[in-house]
């Protein structure tokens, strides 16, 4: 059973940093692309970044480029999102997701709140 569990969210002041983690299980993590999405209240879910199985970062959202860094540790079945210079507009629920033969799987999400 494919499972994704996000962690690391919280409340931070503008200009601060957080590192989100996404722990994967139930599939061969190193074989699949992974993505981070976020969804602010009342808005559609939007793509933040996609990490190919090789670790190459594809499709980094322009609003976070230069502030956010995505990475993965295949030995730990974990993907990370390092978020620096956070802004109030980064406030959202952050999700990780992957597409395997079992279908599209989403984690439960982790709330990030940035106060001004």
C-alpha cells in the first residue's frame, strides 16, 4: 500500500525557515518522480516542485524559486522541501504526491503558516 506522510509544518514569522519532509512507503521510492503541491485556503492546489527519480528538479514554481529547495534521500525514502525567506503568501497546506501503478497518491498534508 502506497503511503506518504508529510511532517515539519508549523507557524513561523516572515523571513524564517522550515523544512518539510515526506516519508514514503509501499513502493520503490527511488524509481518514481515525486512532487510538492500546496493549497492556500480558498484556492486551488498548485504545484511547487517536481523531483525526478534522478533527483533533478523540474517545474519549480517561479514564486518560490531562489527561496525553496527540494531534495530527496532515496536511502531514507524521504523527500524534503527546504523553505527559506518565508512570506505570508506561502501560508498553505503542503502536500507530497507521486504517481505509481497503484495510481495517484497524496499525503495528508502539513500546515505552514507564515505570520507577518
